[in-house]
C-alpha cells in the first residue's frame, strides 16, 4: 500500500515538474517573441502612447536663373515655443514675453494657460524679435530652426516663380508646378506625454529630426533680360495709360524662355495681400484676338501651299470691300498691293483675299500646325488653349476675318512660339522654362532640353516670310518704331478690338508687336502686348518701341555683334561723366563707333544700376556673374575706343 502511495506521489511530482517546465518554455517563447520578433512594432506603439511629434516646416530647394542667380531661397529662422510645466510663473513669463512678441499680456497669458504643456509662441520670427526673446532667458521657452521662403528680387519674374503658402506648399508658378521636387521632407519635434496623454516635456537627449531640403530648380530665364523686359513694359504701360501688358523674350532655335513679364506685377514676399487678378500670369492665362499679327501665319501658309507668290498683286479696293454681305475696311485706302505690301501696310482686305485663295481647310490645318487652338505644354500651371473653332464651324465671313486675326484667340506665348517657327526655319519648338533640376552639391538630377514638336513650313518659305516682315519695320511700314539700331529686324504690328459681351468695343483695343532679331541668324523672338492703351491704340505706336528697347538692350547684354553693313544712326556726343552719373553706372560693353568717352566706375554697383547707365549712354556692355560689380575692363576713367572689349564682372554680396 505504501509502495502504491509512493508511486502515485512520484507521478504527481513529475507531472507538476513537467507543468512548470511547460509554463517556463511558454513564458520564455512569449518573451522572446515580444522582445525580439515583435520588438519594433511594440516600441512604435509605446512611443505613440508616450510621445507626440510636432511637425516642423519643411525646407524648400532654391529656384535660380540660368546663371545661378537666386529667384527663390529658403532661409532658416527661429521659431519659439513654450513648455508651460517648466515655467515658474506663467503670469510673470507673459508679462516679459508680450512686449518682445508684439502682443498683449492678457492674450499671451490666456494662451499659455490653455496649453496642456507645449505651445508655439511665434513661428519663423524676424531675427531682431528672436534676439529680444532669447535675451529674456526664461525657463520653459525654447527655439527651433524652421525655414521661410524668401524672394530676393521682389517683383522680378514674380508671375513665373509664383509663391508658397505657410505649409509651405507651392501655390502659383514654378513653385506650384514643381512642388513635389522643390519641397523637402518634414522634420519634427518629439514631446513626452503622461498616462493621460498630456504633454510633459521635450524628449530628453533629442529635439526630434531635422527636415531634409528639396531639390533646386534652374530656369531658362535670365534675371537681367527679365529685368529689362519688365522695365520697358512698365514704361510703355505707364506712358500709354494702359490697363495691362505682356512681354516675352524667347530663343527661336530652342524654345527657351529668357523673359516673361507681366504688368501689373506683385511682390511674392507679401503673398497675404495678393488678389487673384494680381497673380494671374497673363502671358499664358489670357487669350485675346491677335489682330494683324496673324497675317504672318496666313502668308506663310499660303506660300507653303503654293497658292501665292511674293510678286502676286491683290486689289485692296480703296480701303473698302464687301465680302459675304459684310464690309471689310483698311485703315488707309490702297489699290493693288503685292504680298509683301499687304504685310507692310497691314491690309485687312489683302489678307482676306489671300485667305480666300488659300481656303478654309488649308488655313485651319496651317494654324493648328503653328500651335493655335492647343496648349503649348509649357511647364507652368494655368495655361489656356485659346480658341480656334473647327473648320466645319466656319461660316460665311469667318475665313476672311480669321485671315486678319479676328474670330480667333491666342495667348501671347502661343504667338511667340509660332513666330519662332518662322524665325528658325520652320520648326515649331516647345516653349520651356526649366533647364535642369540639381541637388545641393550641384549634381544634375534631371536635364531638360529643346523639343521640336513638328515642322510647319519649309526653310525656303520661312526665309521668304522673314524678308517680307523686314518691310514692316522699314520706312513706310506700320512697325518702324521696332527698328533696332545696327540690326535687321523682322516683325508685325497688331491692333485688335476687344470683345465685350457679343460685340466689339468701340473704344477698347489691344496693341501688339511681335518679331525677331537679327533676321539672318535670329537670337531673340520678342512679343509685346499692350492692353487698352488710351494715349494711342495702334500696335506700331504703343508696342513696337518697347520691342525695340528690349531688343537693343538684350542684344548688347548678350554681346551679339551688330550687322556692320547697316549704317548706324548718328549718335549724340558722349556726355561728360560726373560723380553722380558714376554712382548710377553699368556693367561691361563692346562699343562700336568713334571715341565713346571715359569708362565709368562700375565697382560696387548692381546690375540694374549698370543697365540704367548703359541705356542712358547707349553702351554695349558684356556682363559676367551676378551681385555687385567688383572688376571691370577698361579701368575707370580710361578712354573707350571702337575696338575696346568692355566688360564688368559681378560677385554675390557677402
């Protein structure tokens, strides 16, 4: 009996031992799973329960012109926060902080008392304000670096660059189009929380994670050419009492946009004060009836189709012609005009008769080939396509009116791209604004380049049209104001009535001029549009002089040599350089002609000051770099002769 009891006791002991071993193995396995296999997941869950992340403003990459001059940069600024649990006395802290933060003590005290623990006092503070707060050395008040968007050139290229919100996501222009590339990764601060989820303090040993900067965008724009275009456009608008205006400068062979100016402009540093009308990029977002500038593409299409020859003559019927029950008028009374004369004198009747010979189907096909009726796909948001009705919806008088630019609308960019096709020998190029995307080390991440959409006319047709357009700028033409001293210019004036409701306005006009220079090897295609001028309405009077001024200064800046076969107009004797003039001086120049006087002292001047002096004195200076002038050749005071190479070098300000 005893043996039986002992045997049963041993069985029970072994069972209990096995039970303990089983529990031990299970506990060990569970511990291994929790601490090793599932460790990362549980740590994250624990951190979520005991930590809180406070997002910081991400830093954006820069936007630069083609010479790496900055258009938009992100600068680090102090953001100030408070941990109220670490403050000895909230009322006393509010009393000291309120004057430095520029708010009332009562408002600040209420804000601090309402906070669980962490609260922002001010984001991206001005340096002088941050210095005042830091000098107080208050317990519980800390600082962290956040980035703020800054536009160092204020209004220059504002419609192209755009601006950002407080997030700071891009809201307009390149900032919006390339937001996912420019915007960096968000950083954060980490605070600890108690069991009830209340903020305790910043996590010790770490201030979280700093955000990474986005990529940089390098544009095709040239800051100096952009400034020239904006300056001359503003001068033209104000002189003619106009409502608005556009100026575009483009390379015909590549489609690179060198300048895109809009009037009125805005300062992207004051984005809160902007209105939708002020920030609209009219160059791509507004379409208008092009008027007589459209005759360029009519004649090109008719020559390409072989339905006309340059020597063909058209009866312009003394300025009044009846077609399809409607009367078409010319500004002046003309009889028989050849094709070049139709362009030179801008005859609507002559254009309508060329259109009749071409036919609606061929004209429509040619216009769509030049890019009208479709977006150019430029790398900016907000572009419209203009309006070119399908050919089957053209009725009666439509063929005639579209031939001279009525009943169709286009953007300034479409017109510029189309005239580039005439300038470069017949290729329609895609306009583009972004040249490359680079990182902070300058490594190219993505490169963009010229893209040909299609060939629209033959090189022979393009050359013929270009020579015809020279007559527009020659003596007796409608665009003599667009002439550029020392260079051959081809272009066309345009004056169009504005549409109001379902009819044309009796008084409101759009004056424009579009062309390219030099004729033989075009470097620039320039479009100038003046909206509702009041002093004079004709494109040859209001827009052509702005074309000339932009072209003259830009050609000098690019150091494009003038055509020596063209006789220059006699220039006035050089003015004596005074100390006041020297302070407003310019950058380098290649001067042609006789003695050009004494070399100004450019040192310490900005490019704008140099360009002003260049304009005042008719100098042709080669500019190098950006920032302030530090070196020049010849030296100040030296006599400048016709063969001297004149240049000014700039470096960024410290």
